[in-house]
C-alpha cells in the first residue's frame, strides 16, 4: 500500500519533549523502567504465534481443491462488493 508504514507499530512511543525523553532514557539505562523493545514475548503470545504460523497451511491441506476454490471465489466477491465495484 502506498503511504502505509509497517515499521510504526514496531517502534515504541517516545516522548517528544526532550526533557521527558532524557528522563526516559535515564530510567531505562538505570533499570528503573524496561524498554518496550527489550521485553520478552509472553508464553501465551509465543504459543499463539506458533499455532498461527502453521494454522493456515494445515487448513489449506485439509480442504479439497473444489472447497478452496469456492472459498477464494467468495472472498473475491466480498472484496469487490466492499469496494463498490459490484
């Protein structure tokens, strides 16, 4: 997509005020506050990600060619209807 920034969600929100930013950096450096980027993935998030990575492939393998084609046609029709082209 044009104008879509995918890296925005990856970067933590930093204060715009230089004094607040300096305090935040001191807090992170002294261990008083943990940086959002340094936090570990929670066990439940890791479990959900591992299931999500293989879920679509497993589902596609279990469906017949005819059913996958039917699902794709329904999805395309929904996209066309949403965009007002239908």
